[in-house]
């Protein structure tokens, strides 16, 4: 079970709260943020969207692996580790966004490093991955600085903002130097 709160020094990773609504709308209602996320993240981002999200994100108990990134006392973005299911139960997808005023300050790189270390210390998680739109080299740099490796390009795999584009797949694994047996059990 991932920690609920992680102090990163100059920012905090913590559960979402209903009181985060105003900050959430302020930072999420941004075309530059939206264009780098899945379409389930709406734009424009309204108070009704925030209410809907916070019902889930600020629920009790708070969802595992879902954090508000708190800067200067307010939620300025999010980072999540969403565990896989079925044959992917030992993997998890990493997702994140940060309000544009905080870009380029190393905050997201530190958040990704911190959450990755916490997730890979879980005994049942061995791999984290994230896919990034090809037009977002800043997010690729965040993942690379946090130790993720580029695994490949998912060619023409997405449509965002009316554009057919590639996604770049990044991943990190626990114990990458240890051998494993790819043969099936008999």
C-alpha cells in the first residue's frame, strides 16, 4: 500500500481534498495542460468538472497512488500510479500534470522520482510506464531525468486536438540487472 503523504521538501504529495476545488479549476483550465493529457481530462475545465473529479479523488478512503501536488499551500497538479489488472497486475501506469506557472522548476521531475521510488518498493510492483505525446519533449525529459528509459514509439496511436500523432513509451523496472526466466511454468 503506497504512502498517503510524501514530503518532498519544497512541496508535498498528499490526498486530494474537497477544498482544492478553486486551485484545481485555476490550474486545470489551461489549454497547454489539456493538450498533453488524455481526453477524459476536459477542456475547458469547469467547476462542475472539478466537483466530479473531487468526488472520486477526495473520497474516503482516498484512492491509492493518487496525489495532489501541493505547492505554497495549494494543489497545483497531480501525479498518479494506476495499477494494472489481469496479466499486467505487476505493472502500473504513471500519469501527471502540473499547473503551467510551475513548469521548468524541477518539481515534476522530483515528484516522478519520489513516486517511482515509493511504487517500486511495493513487493508486487515491478514496472512503471508512461506514454507521452511526441510533441511534448519536456515531459520526456522529466521521465528521462527520473530514470525512465524510452522503450519505443507507438506510431499514429492517438488523436489529440484534432491531430493524429505518435506516443513515446517510457518505462522503469525494479531490479533491472537481475535475471528472470521468461519460460512458462509447466
